[in-house]
C-alpha cells in the first residue's frame, strides 16, 4: 500500500494500526493537510510581519524561498509611506496643513488674526443656530451683525483681557488657574454680555431704554448659561493652553455657545 501499513513502535502508530484501513487513510490525509496548512500559514505570517527568510544556498536558486516586503508597521521611516506624516516644509504645519503659517501670523499680527478667528467662530455659531435650531431661512443681516461683533470686539478684547490676566496672575498651578476662572466668570462675563446686548441694540436702532431693559431681562440668563459651560473650559484653558492660543481655543469651543448667544440676542426685549 502506498501509505504503508507496517506497525509503528510509537503509541500513535499502534493506535492507528488498530483502526480500520479506510479510517487510517482518512486520518493520514487529514494529518497531511493540517501540516500543509500550518506551514503555509507560518510563511504568510512571516511575510506579513517582515520576517527575513533564510536564503537557500543552492546555486540554482537566486531568490529566497519567501518573497518578503517589510510591513509598514515595522518601518522606521513611516513618513515616507503614510500621508499622516507630512513634510512640514511643504504643508507648513505637519499633520495639519497651514497650522504653522497660522501660528506665525499670530506672532506677527496677533490682534488681526484673533479678530479674524473670532469672526469665523461667530459666523459659524450663528449660521448653525439659524439652520439647525431656528430652522432657517438664513437671516443674512443677523449673520453679518454677529460675525462683525466677533471681529470688532470679541477677538481684540479677548486679546487684551487675557494678556492682562496672565500678567497679573502668572502661573498654571491650582491657585492661579482657579483665580483666573473666577475673575473671567464673575467680572469679565457680565461686562462682555452687557457689551454684546448693547451692540445688538445699537445695530438694530433700539433706544437706550430698550437696550437697558434687554440687559436687565437677559443678562442673568446669559451669565447662567456661561457658568454652565465656561468654568470647565477655562480650567483647561488656563492650565494647558498658552496665551497665544487662548482665543483660537475659545473660539473652537464657543461655536456651540455662540449658537445659544445668537438665539438669546435675537430674542425681543
């Protein structure tokens, strides 16, 4: 027989010899296929993880038994193959194109760049509020009014206020951070909200008495909304964010809060 039926001295051989002939054939075929599967799987795994094979020294073979390609996960220069690792000399910002250029602009023209950043933040906040909360259509005058407020007041005033605050209370330990948060929310927040309502009233042509009524009616509501959001945001701000990036960081968070302010500001007194 091609498979052989002679007795083996091992336990497995004696057990196999005791089986019917047809069962012996099936067992041996399964064993051969299992062995082949293990060998092939090992070769594929070695290829996938970049394991260098042992090259045969036989003269007739000019290539290794396994054709290997080094796994991208094991390459030292991942930036050569991955778009996530960008050349900063090309993108000027590493993985975020334009970030380095924006950073340089913040250094050269901080007030202008922070004003433009706030313009974008307020524009997006009111646009999203009109589209997804109010349900549209877009009130372009209101959108322009709030965007201009971000540009003319929020960005520049934030620049000067946070520069002053960091100068008066330096440090990022617990006491300086909590002190800054308290001043921001107890002192600066009511001032900012009052200016916000006054600006909207003047743009709309309201009288001073109407503006005063608006402030008395909605100032506390606006501050309470701020107190629910900004203390935690500013704990992170004053602890981890440098002065240069405070306004961009605030605007990133404030897009959602501006949706609240735009709805509150457009409410009739």
